[in-house]
């Protein structure tokens, strides 16, 4: 048996706000199924869902998304205006460049090239 990814689910405090951040980043229309569950179907990507949980985020993610962009610094500047935060600066090596970011609830993701 082989499984396939149906959706990636983020635990969060405010699903409606977080789905709008990610929809702005990746495209797609945010859907609020209830006050505790929202999702977006970005073009050419798996559904991202957001579920309300009572506890806050306390440690670094064990899994994160790498989002390919042409210019990590420019993508970071645009994301900052939507509520994201930078973690350090752009790192460049022989494989390309990346910028670590956090969404408005502190979930890490990276803008990458290469």
C-alpha cells in the first residue's frame, strides 16, 4: 500500500488569520470551515489546513516548507508586510540561497533558490 499526502495541517491559535497569510503567500482562496478549522488549496500544491489548538507553539518545527522563489530577500520583504518575521539573514552556498522565516504564529519556513 502506498499513501499520498492529502493535506498538511498546522496547529495554531487563529486558523482564519493564518490561512489568509498562507493564501497570500501561495495563492488560493482561504476557506473557513468553522472557527476551529480553515484551509487553502494553493495552485499546484497540496491543501494547507489550520486547526485551532489550546496550547501555544513552544519549540522549533520538526518539519517546514521550502518555498522556491527567484529572490529570497525580495520574497522575505513582501512576507514581512503580511506579518512574517525573518530568522537571520539570507544564506548562500554552492546549492543556492535561502532565507529562514516565521509565519505570524512562529511556524518556520524558508524561501529558497537553486
